[in-house]
C-alpha cells in the first residue's frame, strides 16, 4: 500500500519537507520513493503541491498522513471521501486540574509570598 507522507530534508535545526509517495511499511528516510508530489517549508508555511500528480495517487488509494491531508486541502486537491480530516478545534484534556496553580486557594499563595 502507498502512503503520502513528509520526508525531512534540510540542515540541522532548519527542516524542509518533501511530500513523498512511498510504500507505507517503509521508513520515510530510507524507503523506496515512488514519486515526489510537492514540498513544504514550515518556517515560511510555503507548500508547493503538484495537484494533478497528488490527485492521481489519491484516486489510486494512497493514504495521506494527517499533516499531508491539511497541506493537500489547502492546495486545492479534491480529497476522496474515505480520507479522514482532523478537526481544528481539538483540545487536549488536562489531567489533575485540581493540582494546577490557578486552582489553588488564594490564601496559600499569599502566605508563600509573605515568607
């Protein structure tokens, strides 16, 4: 099965990514690449996608990763209905909210500053 995923390039501390179509069972850095369908620079938020080529692989069943789904959608690629899109309003659940500093009684904070 094919996957469309990001393949890291660039120097240390300054990553640049390629959108690579490759076998899903292989590691992104060492797997055999079928095709490159674009590039992404996270510093400038610049994504260049070959829309026709990406559409061809999606129509043939290539599975995009969640970040690639976002990039393809922004580039104007028509996604198949089986592609899962992540929602932007996702919030992380906080464990043990009673232990947060903002939820502590005010008198304890005042006693600590007086000492």
